[in-house]
C-alpha cells in the first residue's frame, strides 16, 4: 500500500473482493468458492450453470488450507480489521455505494460492498457526498450526490477540494 503524503493518513476500506477472500478464509465446510460467489451476484446466465465442480472437493479444501497457512498473520489481521465506511467532512467513502432511501447508519454491508445500478442511477441526496469505486468509469464522475473515484484504466485517486486526496479502489489519503 502506498505511504500517505506528509500530513495525511491512509484509510483502507473493505470491498467485495476482500469480503469474498474473508469468506474463503473463514469457510469451514468447503462451500465458499469465489467463482460461485461471482456467478451468484453478477450474471443471470451464469446463475443457471451448475455450481463449480471445485467447491467442496478435496482439492478445494487443500487450496484453502494452503491459503490459510501461507497468508501472513498481519495480512489476515489487516483484512479482518477493514472498515466498510469512512467519513471525512461532507464525504462518505465506501467501496460500491449506498442504498437510496436508506439512512446512512442503517446501510447494509451487502449494499456498501456490491450495489451498482440502484445507487449509480439515483439522483437522491444521501446526506453526504458518497465517494466510491467498484463501478469503473472512463473518467471520474462528479455529481451532487456521488463521486466515482475509479477511472479506468489508470485507477488514479480522485482529488476532492477541501477533503484531501481520496479514492475507494486505490489508496485513500485523509487529513
């Protein structure tokens, strides 16, 4: 992770990939599999396919065991300690977005990490300007209610006036 510039702090947030990795690490019955999670969440066509033949097999459990033993403890602790949100002034930083119509303190992890269209299409005020990544944009998108901080293909942090240098899928530097 990049070091913060002088006078700033690095803030790392949990995203959907970190959630899937944590689920894979925590799985005790050999059912958590990243391909199956991706299939469930992202494609109606893929949802009709049979589950991965890898999930629950001896090779799956072996891969999990290797991953658990090879992943350094400091990485496991970092992953387990990631926050889902960060507030800096009038800005709320999240990975994916928030559910329109739901007060910020009542937002669900599912939405903070995975939401797309309902959030991206909303023109409603969320009470704070939501700075997010997750949905790649050609250029940073700056609207009254949200800022998409993950332009493709460079993934450079977005600079916000008065709030420091922030990005949701890239290092976030907070004063």
